[in-house]
C-alpha cells in the first residue's frame, strides 16, 4: 500500500463548479498535512496546511479525519486558473526529510 | 520573489555525458537541502538529503556514485548526474528548509527537466 494515495483523475469540470479531492495516508502517527499545487513541469507550491479542525482559505477548504486517515480538499467556484495537479503531502515526523508526496490529482477547469 | 533558485531549467544531453544541476538559497542559509526526482504522472520521490559540509544521505535505491551531491556552502548544493542514460530522464527538483522568520518552511526550486538522448 502506498504511503499516500490519491485519485489521479483527471477531473474535468466547468468553470464555477465545485470539486473535491480525497487523499488517504497509511501512517497513523503522521503529524502534519498539506495540499500543494503543481503546474506542469513546475515546482510544487504550498496551497494550504490541513488542520484537524478543518480550515478554509477563500474558495479552498481542507479537512482532516485522523480516525479514517483521510484528507480532503474542496474547491468552490472553480476558475480556469485552478487547473493544475494537486498534491497531498504528509509529514509523519515533523522532519522536512520525511515529507511524503502523493502522486497528485489532475484538475482541468473548462471554459 | 523566488527564495530558491535552480538552474538549469532544461537540459538535453547525449547518453554518457554528465549533467550538473545547481540549487541556491537566495536570501537565507540552508544547512540542509533536499533533492527529488519526479517521473511523469508520479509523485516526487526524495533522492537524497544534502548536508552542508558533510556527506549527503541517500535514500534506498539511489546510487550515490551516479548522483553526486556537493553542498560546499550554506547557500549552494549541486547534483551531478554522471554518465546519464535515457532512463535518467526526469524532472529534478531541489528544496531547502528555512528557519527563523520563515518558520521552518520548505521552499522549492523551479525544477530541472533532464532529457537524455
């Protein structure tokens, strides 16, 4: 079983749609969680951290379910510029070396 | 602006040649930098941890004699792919950890797309 699993997609949605991505992780002792965005052949960029209480940043909402070892990202009112690959990232120990990346979910927002 | 600079962005080379990739932290000192490799539609895989002034720590399955890492200063780490072959074609990304005012964040270079013919 992969340490971090994501649905690879692709997700093709119309502008304005709401889309949700899911991610599961295998290490129950994992301490911190992130969503990164990666454009084609570019470096990953931190989108948001994920907290147990859930957190929201504009159109983006992230949630964590420790019991189910499950993380989600919800994007509301999708924009064309949201088209990218979204990486679920888990840090089991708090050490930067331990960052484990999911393979990403590809999103294309269509006009 | 970018806090980690990676060069070159693209490299096309013949099989058997060596390629050097540079990773610089521009406005902070990085005692530790990380090198990742990413194949198409796959996740970033950590190759090695580069430590300033000491030997790099390689992940299991990564050949240290093939992927030479030098971290000679607090702002520069280099990855040299020696005797590159087509199977080494990949996207290589470095990252550096910044502490202090930046709160232990991880910053990524812009990546290097290596194509070995």
